C-alpha cells in the first residue's frame, strides 16, 4: 500500500528525514514512534504530498508522491498534528466544505456526513460553531472529516495529543473499528507508547530522521530480552559499578539518575541486587520490575528515553498557544 | 473548476455573513470619513469647474476606499488560515491551487463589493446629490468589482509571502495608505501640480475611483473606457501575481 524508498528531507542543510525506506501492507496499522523532532510529521507531510522530498521517493496506493500527487491525494485522508478546522463554521459546514472539495455528489455527501457525525457522536452538535467545541470534540470532527471521502490510506499525526485518557480510548476504538470493518490502512504517530503497543501491527522507531528499528511490538520487546528492572539511588554511580560485575545481568544502563537493568527471571534476582547494595553500603530508594515496553526498546536502542513528560509539557504549551491565537 | 471555486467562495460568504461585528466594524472608518469630510468640508471646499459639492465629490472615493480596504483584508485572511491550520485542509485536497486562489479572490471581491454597496446606499440617503442612471450604477458596479478582485488578489499575494501578521502594519502604512492617498478619492486630480498628478496617474486605484465617479456622478476627468482598460489590466496582473505566489506557499 505504501512503499517508501530512500526518502530524505533537508531544511536548509539540516536533515529532518534521513534516507528512510519501508513498506506498509494493505490493511495494516502502522506506527511511527519517536521523540520530538524525530521527523515523524515531516515524513507524513511528504507522503501526503504537502512537502516535496529532497531526494528519494514513495508510492501511496500505487501512485508516486511526486509525479501522481493528485491520485495520491484522492487516496488518502489525514488528521494533522495541529488543528485544521474552520472555527467560524459549524461542524456540518466543515464536513460539507470537505465533501465539496473532494467532489462528493450532494446526496451521498449528506448521507455520509450524518453517518460519520453519528459515528463520532457529534450528530447533536452538528449545527454548533466549532469554536464552541472542546479539544476532544474537535479531534473527533477532524477524524470524521478525513473519512468523508472514504480514503484507502489514513494518516493520523498525534490524533490523541493533549486529550484526556477517556477521550483517547474512545478515539482509538474508532480507529480500530475502521481498520477492521473497512480494511483501511492506517499510519499513525503517537507519543504514548502503550497506545502504539496495543494498537499497531508494526512499529517503526524513528530517531533523528532515521528508522532505527521496525517490527511488531512483540518482537521489538522480545529483543530487549527478559525483564526490566529500574533502580533509583542517591549513589547511582556506585551502584552501577557494583552491578556491572554481576554476570546474570544481561544489560545495564545509566540515564537521568536511574539505572535500568535487563535480566531473565528478575523476581529471583531482586534479593541479590538488594544484598549487593547493602553490603556495599548503598541505599536503594526505589526498585521496580516490569515487562519490557516500547519505551525500553527505545532506551536500549538510543540510550535515551522518549520522555513522555517533556512531550506533555509541550502539548500543554501548544494548546495554550492555540488558545492564545484563538482569542486574538 | 467552478464547483471548487464556488466551494471556497461559499465558505468566505458564510464567514462574512456570520461576523456582523466585523462587517459593521469595517464600515466604521468609511462612514466616519464620509460624515466628517463630507459634512465638515462641504461648505468650505468647492470643486473647481464643477457645480458638485464636496460631499458629492468624495462619495465615489469613499466607496472605492471601502472596497479596496475590505478586499485587502479579505486577501490577508489567508495568513489566518495558515496560522490556524485550515489552509492545510484545503491544500491537501485533490484540487489545484489555481482553483483555491480563484475562489478566495472571488469571495473577497464579493464581500468587498457588498460593503462598498452598503456605503453607496447609505451615502444616497445622506445626500450625495447624484442623479445616477441605472446604466451609471452598472458602470460603478463594474469598477467596484475590479477594485475588489485586484486588491483581494494583491492581499493574497502579500499573505502568501508573510509568515504572520507582524509585517501587516508595514504593508498598511507603506503600500495601502499611499495607494489610497494618492488616488483621486479625496481631491480632484486635474487641479494638482504636475509632479503630483503624474504620481496620481500612476496609481491604479485612481482609475477605479474615477470609474465609479463617472458611473455615479456622470462626469470624470478620466475617460471611463481607458479607466476600464487600466483596471482590467491591473486586475489580471494582480491575479497572476497572487496565483504565482500562492502556488509557492510551503507549509
Ligand atoms: N518547515 C520547516 N523548516 C525548517 N525545519 C523544519 C521544518 N519542519 C520541521 N523542521 C525540523 O525538522 C525536524 C523534524 O520535525 P518534525 O516536525 O517532522 O518532527 P516530529 O517527529 O513530528 O516531532 P513532534 O513529535 O514534535 O511532532 C525538526 O528538527 C524540525 O525542527
Ligand atoms: Mg510531529
């Protein structure tokens, strides 16, 4: 459905997307995961024909993104990272505008608009101006709008950014349903690792413009190997030095004042870890065991965390920025 | 082609009809000019070689001013669409930028035309002293539409090059106000010193103002046919410029 070949985008010398290649199958839910500035939005913009690649190419639904942009546009639906509604129009009018732009005949258009507005539970608010909508309602409207012309490929760039968990679950439920019922191919980006894990058939982890891993979430997590133990201590240096000597630890890493270990049968070794630190006079402040997550995969591959916290602050700033502009 | 142009036009009209405060707000300045200059100077200013009073003289100028300012603002709206993200929704659709640009231009021009027409009606109640024929009204309408189209396209051209509204004040002060000030909107052009007159004749809005004046008052120092040719040429040039720059927008 999507074939990407050596796709590259440079912005005045700075490489935003660096020679990436991958293939997405029809009906797949494909996740692009990575920290801020990794190049996710840039990649999607190129696939959606809004940005011209510096080099390389891609085909979407069989059409080349540079030479057959018109066909590509007819095949895709997109929910942008930043809001793209006309706030001075009603929900219905935003939908209607879209339907006319995609040249959907009037009767089909009206029928689909009412079906989709019911699907996203906005039927009773269809004649309200969008500026009176909450963030979640706007997002749902954008999703409904992007589906109006029945796209074969659906791009969602951070569709749940800044939404509360309940609305988030709601939105992911629609997306899963769409994928199951209509067989739409879905490409999404998200900061929320657990969501990507639950939803995506395959995930590409992208960092500084390059794809550093691409597989099913389960395989990616398997590669971390065993269980993950996270330790906090006042003396991480000392603890790190001691633990490095233990043969049963498969991988050890120190980052942001936290030590992360990977090992098999972690439950059995916890006692040993505690003992080791006590004999060396090092206090452990907290200790936790969990099965590997995609966050651990990223950490293992890059030595850094994706930092969801930072992303949340950015989300909030973005929302404030939006509100600020909305008020002006 | 026309279905998309209509779609974009329709959106502009909906937004216009919905924002009554903006509609009223943009009539404020022309009404102020009309009342203050019209009544204020009526008794002291005489137009040389004309029986017309000053009020009757400036009405076409104020109408042209309304149309021009409203259309520049409508064109500049594209910046908001850029900032609020709505432009992406339009640009990612399988339609050409030419269609979008035409729809936007037509929408802005229509709104500007309506605003100008409102001023025209108000001024006829205030007492412009014109005895306009239907034919004259049509001629004025054609010039109003040309001013609307050309300056909306001009606004879109500016908006395509600007990232945000910061540069807007600069454009207002150094482009829009001079174009208005130099046109024959507020003073008769044939009694000017030669150097100023040549500046005035280089201002496209002069031909728009004089065209409306010919239509409404029946007399104008500029031949209306020549005025029409100049305004039509200017409109084509602005639409071409707007189209080229709008096509270059990168999101
Ligand atoms: N129009 C542009 N001009 C210059 N640089 C850009 C432009 N758009 C993006 N970049 C840069 O390209 C890099 C990738 O940006 P991109 O928006 O694709 O990241 P992202 O993965 O979507 O990040 P986020 O999670 O914050 O949305 C960043 O360093 C960004 O600053
Ligand atoms: Mg992004």
